[in-house]
C-alpha cells in the first residue's frame, strides 16, 4: 500500500507542476499577443516612413534652392 501512496504523491506533484507550467505558458502567450496588437500603434510602417522621408527631402531641396538663389552669398 505504501508504493501506491508514493505513486499517487508523485503523480499529484507532477500534475501540479504541469499545471503551473501551463499557466505560466498561457499567461506569457497572452502578453505576447497584447504586444503584437500594439505594434501598429508604436511603430511606423515602411511605406509611411518612406513617404515622410520623401516629403522632408522635397522641403530640404526647396530650402537649398532658395539659399542658392540668395544674392548675399
């Protein structure tokens, strides 16, 4: 009977540790999922970045043209 009790204790401890591990795994996956949902709010897409850089380059080009045209250079 002692062997059966020892076996039941081992199975109970293994089940408890497995449950704790699964709980941590699923909570970590939930955190990762929340982070993935926030990516569009935190980061800029490549297309938006390229468009913004193109606009900045156009503005700088206009500024340099004005500076080159100044008489008191």
